C-alpha cells in the first residue's frame, strides 16, 4: 500500500470510487480544484489500483486560514483495513506543515458514527451542527469538525 499525491492519471478512478462509496455525488469543480497546485489531495494505491482517496482544498474564501477535507472515501471492498486512517493521517501531516494555515476542517453526516470516531481519534472536534446541509439523503444534518494546528510563535525575548 502506498499513499501518493493525486494526479490526472488517477482522477477517473477517484471519481468512480466516490460514486460508489459516498452518499452524495461530488461536483466536477471539486476534482478540478484537487488537481490545482499545490496538490493537497492523496490517493491510496495497492498494485496500481485506487483503494481510497482524500480530496483537500485550500479554502481561502471560507473558514479563515483553513484547509477543507472535501471528500475521503475508501473502496467498499477494502474497508476495515485502515486505509481511511492512513489517508487521513497523511492529510493531517501535510496540512499541519502548511503554515500559516490554522486548521483542517470537514463536514460529516451526524449519523456517520464510524467516521466521527476516526476523526475524533485523530484530534478533530465538533465545531458546529448545520441543519439541512445535505439534500436527497436520509440524514440531512452535518457536523463541521476541525483540527486546529498549534500556532508557532517566535519568542520576543530569549529564555533566561
């Protein structure tokens, strides 16, 4: 298993994966933004086959100083193998190095207990509940969850 940057050669496979694994369709602009440098999105490959993907966007216009995890999905046949956790760890590692970005945030359906537990284990916390965020699904509410990065400060006086 390897986690690599998303590139144009894997985008068709990621689209198919998201169609099969996610409860709502991913809009075309999300894929275009994921391929716009700097590349912040990652793909899990085994023997050249896409088993998972995490699409991240630098959200300058939204959450102040934030990166948005737009989608994370794992092939239904490969779930339970830690692929989602590995992808999320890679996203967090990369995002936390992108100062001055202050946080990584995401939206998750309030009834997606497995995903919420995974996010919480990696340090995410619920910032708010948004009513009627999703359409055409049974559970329409979402949580906005965020992982806030420590702010590195330069000391004003040398330690004594």
